[in-house]
């Protein structure tokens, strides 16, 4: 009973604790993986965006040198382009390596195609640049701007848009996780309130029979104080007090039962004593009269044969009464065995033969020829 009550009290709390722990672990796992994925994606996007931005800046520097050459006609501006190519080569390789989306890879592929075409044509026009100003202008405005810078700028913008979209996505995930944790906390608080309400209700239901029992015990062992605002500790103390009072009541009932049993025994002994006195007084009265009559006879006091017969009868009555009470007080132990009934009957007849003849009684024997074998107690059989 105690283990069942303990299980009923603890399993809701354990269930709520396990659910809360599981929810916390799940939330931590989601946050960890979300942040890890976000960090990896943002790191790749940031690297790709940096490479694209550096590539755009380097290509603009190349275009700027070409425009300066067209304005000043100084070849040193053309000589700066190969030096800038080392920087653009590195930035383009980084952009190709960090491009993860299909659109980004297509844009970088366009940049690579225009890039290779630009530097191939530039090497051809470099030696005779003074005679090829118009072609250099077309190379700077058409090839470098349209075929390289525009897709590179579009690639840079796509990376910025991807980072912004990823930020919004992770904001939504974070909001959902926070909302889930808040709901979990609310559910935990509601479950705790429900468990406490159920426990309080159980205590109230338990207090009803306790009040009934306490009210019944008040009439026997004194008042027991109860309160509806008591908790488990106070209720446990009251139950212990009720148990002690019940023990006292049981002890008093046992004492009363022992006293009642003793009174019954004394009454039975008194009744038996009265019966013994009555049964013994009846045969003693004629014996007393015969003895007094014999003492008063003159000249020679004494008892004749008839008086002796009466005495013998009364003494036999005394013996039978005493034997009856002895049998009642100490029932004899019955020992059954198989014996020949005719032999026992012959012995009894011989014992009674003389008395029967004096009383004018003739005993006739009519036994069958076959043996009379019975199973009984010989002493009880002889007494009967």
C-alpha cells in the first residue's frame, strides 16, 4: 500500500522531469547544430563574398589603368596591368573555390571566360598599344566591363543576398526555439500546478475518512484535532496519532474480552459448583438419615441388609455424579482398538451377577455363534 501510494505520488513528477530534461536536451541540440550550420554557411558565404569583392576591386583597378592610358598615352599604365593580374588571379581562384550555389558557379564561369579572353587580347595589343587605342577602349568597356565586372558584381550581390536570407532563416529558427522553450516552460508550470492540485485533492479525499475515523475515536479515547489546511507532514502526524489511539482502543477491547471470558469462566465454575453441590447433597441426605436412625436404635444400634442396600445405591449415585463431573472437567482420552465384545460383556455380567441375584433379577445371555468383533474404547464400552 505504501509503495503504491509512493508510486502514484512520484510518477507524474518523474514524467514531467524526464519530459523537461528531454525538451532541454533537444533544444540544446537544435541550437548547437543550428549555430554550427549557420557558422559554416556564413563562413563560406563570407569567404566567397570577400573573394568576389576583392575581384571586383582589382578588375576596376585594371579598368582604371586602361582608362588612364587612353587619356595620357603613357605605357606605364599598361605595365601596371600585369602586376594587378597576380591579385585578380588569386581573387578569382578563391571565388571559384568558395562558390557553392549553382547560380554562383555559373556567374564565376562567365567571369572566368571573359577574364581569359581579356588577358589574351591584352597581351596581343600591349606591344602596339599606341596604334590600337580603339581596340583597347573596346577591350576595357566591352570585355572588361560587360563580360567580367558585371557578372562579378552580380556574383557579389548574390552572396550578399544569400547571407541576408540565411540570417533571416536563422532568426526564424531561433524564434521557434525560443517559442518552444517558452511553451515548454508554460507546460511544465501547468503540469506542476496540475500535479499539486491532484495531490491536494487526494489529501482532501483522504481527510474525509480520517475525519470520520477521528470523530468515532473522539467518543472513546478523546478529541483529535484536524485542519483542512494541513499538508502531508501534518497529515502523517495525525495518522500516527490515530494509529496510536486505535492501538489503545484495540488494547482496551482485548482487555474487555479477557475480562468477559474470565467472567464466563467464573459463571461456569459457579454453575458447576452449584450442580455438584446439588448432586452430592441428594444422596448424602438419605445416608445421613440412615446413619442417624442406626445410631438411635436400642438396644443395639446397627444397619440391616436393606439399609446397607440403600447406602450402596446412594454411594453409587455419588460415584456416578463425581464421574460425570470428572468427565466434564477432563474429557477422557479415547483409545480405539479392535476387541471381542463377548469377552467384555461376560466380565461385566460376572460383576453384576451377585447384585442382580440379590435384587431378584435374572440375566440371560443370547450371543450369536460368530465372533462379535468391534472397534471402540474398552473403558468407555465397559462403563456404558
